[in-house]
């Protein structure tokens, strides 16, 4: 007597019925609508406040007064340090600081000048647990470093020592990296060699 073994074809997944798909899309739509309605209700009950001056915010996440005081860095600037120039000296010109004390890195960029408002925002993110600032600040950084990000293979967030991570409860460089990655499309390197 011979034993014959035959291969069984895997069963195809049954396609959900039209009513099941409609019900799933309605549930998803209801959840999204509920989130929007709850967010609007929360904004009326507890309006969003500027992290720097605690007054009502505009569409950009800051009050009009604080937004006006932010000084975004735009060209012309030093090709190496990103320090803004008062006038346009031409392409490829380095600042006096970059010539006198060349850094170990090739190029750096900053989104804004470090003034009172910028310092307040950075400290609010870093020490004040204001993690909702990370997407806003990440978009600013991605815009400032756009030319550098086009050549980047990956973003590497700076790791925190476990004690500092425990103390802060989050790593702000990972939050900023996620926002920059979302804006620029450059992936985040989860582990560095």
C-alpha cells in the first residue's frame, strides 16, 4: 500500500462583504469626526496658549507678538557655520569664525537666532515637557537644513544616558528627528554602529 502525499493549496482569505467594508469605513469616519469635534471642544474650553508668553496662539502655534520676535535665519549665511551675514558676500564665503577656528564638521544650520523667544521655546521643550513643540520646531529645522537633508542618508538622534532619560522622561532629539523625518522624508537611523 503506497501513501500518496499531495500539497494543499493555501486557502484564500475571504473578501469582506460590501456591508462589512461600509461598516468599517463608517467606524473610521466616526472616530476621525469624533477626534475633530473633541479637539475643537477642548480648544474652546481650554484655548491653546503660546508657550513663550502664555497668550492665545495663532495658526502657527505662537502668539502674534512672539512670532514677530522670532528671527528666522535665511541666506546669505556662512556656508560652514550657518551664521547669517549682514550683506551678501557671494557664494561659498566663510565667516571669520569658521576661518579662525574651523569646526570638526563640514556644515551646520540653525532655524532661528537664539534670542529670548527661541530660548524660551527650547527650554519649554527640553525642560518643561512641552513635547507638542517638537513638530513645530522640527519643521523649522527641516526648512533651515533643506539643502543638507537632500544629501543625508539618515537622521541620527543623539542618545541620552539612561539617567537623563529617566529624569526628562523623553528624548527631545528623537522627537525633533521624527518631525524632521516626516517633513523631509529622510529616515531615522534607529541604531548607530
